[in-house]
């Protein structure tokens, strides 16, 4: 089984359902979209780091330019 395809499909479904999820959350709880976004990042970041720690190729030494780009991309995702 191709796990990459499965994981990409799950990510696409998760990404596409955030609008519906926010509508349902707003009906049942007083959580703001900002708070929900914070918790999504706070929960997902350690889980992604744990998953990445199992692959040693992902932990190579990056150049300072690459590191800046990756940090900027991560910050943009967190802000979004």
C-alpha cells in the first residue's frame, strides 16, 4: 500500500473540512477561530516533529539560507 498517497489524501480532506469544522464548533462552543488555529498548531507541531524524528534523512545540516526559508515557511503556515 502506498502510504504517501494515503497521508496526502488525509491531509487534503483535513484541510478541506476546516470551514465546516469551524461552523460546527461555533455552534456548540465559544471558541474563536484564532484559538482553534493555535491549538491545531500546538498539537500538530510536536506530532510532526515526532514523525520526522523517525527519518534520519530529514535531520541533515541545512545551510543558513535553507534554514531561513524553512523557518519563514513555518511561520507563514502558523500565521495562516
